[in-house]
C-alpha cells in the first residue's frame, strides 16, 4: 500500500470540456489552481467529474493526465467506481498501473445491490489491488447505503479498506462508524455544508465540490477544524455556507462549473447530457451566494 495521507481537504475535480471534448489544458490549469490553494489531494473522474458520461477511454485519459499534471505534489485518488464490477476492476487495475495513489469507489448505481452484493463488489476490487480504497456511500444518487456492519466486515478482512466518503447527509453516520470502528475507519465528508459538523464528530476531512472553486477557503476551514480551532472554522463555515448550498441548487456539477467559468478557472461551463446548463433563477441564486461569500 502506498503511504500517502488521505485526509484533510480533497477536491472531487470537475472534468472541463471544450465543445464535445475533454479540455486537458483546462484540467492542468485546474489542478495547478488546487495545489496553489493548498489542497491535500485530488479525485479525477469521480461522479463530480461526470464519470457516467465519459467514455472508457476518456475516463482513463483523465486519470492518467491528472497523475501527470499533479507531478507527485498531492495524492491522486482515481475515481474507479461503476455499476459494473468488471468495469470497476478494470478502471482500478489501469489506474494502479498509471500510478494512482488510491481509488474512490462509489456504490453501484441503478443495480440497487443487497449488502451481500455490495460486499462481493468491494471484495472483488480489494482482492485485485493493494491500493487504498475509499468506499463512497451516497444513497440519494445510488439508492443503496453501505451499512455500518458491511464497513466492519470489509475492514476486518481488507487492510486497504479503511476510508469512507460519507454523503448520506447524516452526522449520525459519523458517530455510528466511529463507535463501531474507532480509529480503524477514516471518515471523509461528502457534503461541503456538513464538513464542519462531521469533523466535530470525528471525521478527518472532506472530499469537496466547492474546493474546485475555492480551494484555499475550504482548506483553511478544514485546517482550523483539524487543530480543534472550531471557533475560527465556524466563522469561515458561516460565511461559506450559503455558497455550499447554492452549489447544489441544480444537479452537481452544473452550478460549480458555472461559477468556475465565471471566475476564469475553466474556459467553459459545459456539461454533458443529460445534464443541462443552469436556469436563470438558479444562476441568480448562485451569484447572490458568491457575492455574499465575498467571492
């Protein structure tokens, strides 16, 4: 297992497009923006990276390019999840060969597997690699949750499964996971607006959407919480909270791409169908939140 720390402020990268193609120039610019902002890691081609609508070739090209552009400055956590176990295995194998530091594996979507099916899915991946595996539970998108007993079962057998991105919207899940596994599990928030509450309950960071736009601010908030300076972290959270919510006024990553394009971080706010550009009312909400956050 590669000895990289997978805690702190980690960015779930958007995949920039120009026209119908991935913009690798903008991807490089984005990764440099993250590193200048002090971010602790990047996740190319997670679901924020529109993985369901990238071709297999694009998916792997973005991961390889991200590894190249990062140049070892921060861990690269490849998004290798799929609703096909065979495809997730192949993405994981090729990401390992490319030099990824870890993989983020979302629960299979649409299939709606049982807990036993989820166990076998993750076990197959863990049997095939020694890369660190971050479980990703997001029931609102996938209709299934990685139950705490399942996390315990996977953790007891596989030393490379000791992280979970928790995006179920419940602080209780942090407490349940920590009560069951203590320091044997590292919980990462999957919701920017809940990062502070999660860290107060024992989470060790966030895999963030907002940090695509504001890596320095998200990193500062997480650093304060890591140092138990929750007064400073709360002050920053209060300022950013309306923006955290506005970035989900339409399906992710539509709003964050719109904000990034306005800020000149990427050249285009293009997303792939079935996602569509922001509606005017949503744009107004986003602009109000950006102004309120002094951005």
